[in-house]
């Protein structure tokens, strides 16, 4: 109500040779939206309300409708004012369209030239493309707020041409921005893949292929996070052909706020969720001995160094079933291109209530300690069904702040349901 009254007063003071002030336009749009949503909420409650509450709700609806009437009058006044200034608005919109076109021309590059830019240059170009788009969007908005002149008139024809030009510029600007971002995303993906490949190679060489905690301790050298300088140094020791610029880009993508122990665990982890029935077998040969069936929904932890192409298009991975810890080989894609798994995140648990951490998976296993609300565990194995369909998980505690493995704090089994 207060907003409606303020806008009514403001509309009376609008200059007749200028468009309605932007702040009034924005306030009108916001308050109209707020009034609509409030009317919907109040109306939905009147169906179940009785007595005093119902009369109060009806009174509120009446007040809201009066406010909406005031908004409608202000809206009509703004439309009339814009209509009287149509030639001026169209001239300004044409100027904005020309500015957008000039900026877009300056920011446009061929695919070949785009391919030569590094990430920093692409980000700068993306910013320029976004800035070039803004005048076109503003011009389009100005025209949308006008009542179009008669299409048969000269002004109407000019309006239609300008509207079409603005629409084309907006499409061109969005397309150019998307092309730049696609190229930038490609560089980021490539940098991350190269960096993770180098880190996994280093882990394999040091015998820590499946121990991210030991890997982090080796790289971080006693620090809580791996510095950019140290990250680049480590990658260069594995792949001398990897530019420092690419290594820095990879680190920004993997851990923009610093690479912690938990961050490295996430980066190196490769988990897949089964979406179709598959089997774990004893070797990379398709017809090797079957170990067990893996049902849809189960998680597989891919083991480093275990990938095989058993035939054209057929892909198999060496992996560990998280549910019971059994390792083997699984087909993730058949020769026809049908996939059996999808990417999944490494599983963690957050304690929602106090629970006991125990040495073994048996319910009567010795207690290690009591876990408090908010403690975080990395899931190592499970869940396993116990008596009365209890679910139990094998986990390793992690520091909730840094993600560091809290081995001294405990690793064991707990009941999750």
C-alpha cells in the first residue's frame, strides 16, 4: 500500500519530456510482482479459513486489490508518457543498437583466431562480449515497453525494423558469448584432464595410486593446502611438456579456494553409479570368471591403471564395489555404445545425530568412540545389511574444516539406519 501510494505521487511529478525514472520503473515491476504473489497466498488460505480469520483475509484481499488498481494507473501513465516520447525513445534505442553492433564487431573473432587465445584472454574477451550485448538488451527492453505505432504507418514500419534489428543483435551477442565460453570450457577441461592424469601417474609411480591421503601429505609437505607454486612444480616433474599456465588453470578449476586434502580426494576419485545390470569378473577378458552381479544403483570405485578396450567400442574398467569391497573388472560400455554406468561423486556421510563408531561391522563389535553431530566420514565400504535390515557403513573420519584425514580420530563401522 505504501509503495503504491508513493508511486502514484511520483507519477504526478514525472517530467513530460523524459521517460519515467528507472528507479520508479523497477519499483513498479517489483511491487506488482509482490502484490500478485501475495494475492495468490491470501486467496489460497481463504478456502480453509473460518470466522475472524476469514474476515481478516477478505479485508487484506480488498486492500491488495486497491493497491493493484493504483499500480495499474501508474502503469498506464508510464505507457502514455512513453507513447508521447515514442520518436525520442526509438532514436535512443537505435543508438543503443548501433553501439551494440560496434562493440560486437570489435569483439568478434574467427574460430582460428579464437583457438590461439589462452584462458585469461578468453575470459577478457567473454567480458567484452557480455558488455557488447547489454546495449542491445536495453534497446530491446525500451521497445518492449512501448505501444507499437500502427504497422501501416511510417513510424510503425520503422519500429518493426528496429525491433527486428535488436532481436538479431541479441541473438548474435548470445551466440558469440556462448562460442567463447565453449572454447574456454574446452581449455579448462583439457587442463584438468592433463593435471589429473599427471597426478595419477605420480601416485602410481610412488605406490600411492589408491591412497589420496598419503599423496596429499607427500605433495603438501606439512601444509594444510597445496600452493599454486607447489602444484605447478609437482606437475612439471611428471610432465615437463605441461605449461605452467595450464597447470594454474587446472588448479583454479579443481580448487579455486585452495587444494586441501579433501579437495585432492575429490579430484582423484573416480566413482561410477551402475544404471544397468553388470557383472564383476576376474580379469579384463569379457568371458573371464564371474565374481558377482552388480545391481543398478551400486557404486563402483575405479582403480587406477585398470582400463581395457576389449573390442571396438567395448570398454572395461577395473573397479571395487563400494557395497562390499570386492574388486574385479566390469564392462562400462558395449560395442554398440550402450553405457552401463554414469559418473558419480565420492560418497561421504555427515552425522545428523550422535552415533557409535565400532571396530567391525558386527553390531556387538568393540566401540572406538562416540561420533558427534556434524562430524564427516569418507565412506570406504557399505552399506551392508545387518540384523533387522540395519544398514552399516565402514568410514574414515575427516576434518570438517580442512578435509584432512583424521585417522587418529578413528576409522571403523557405524550404523546408518
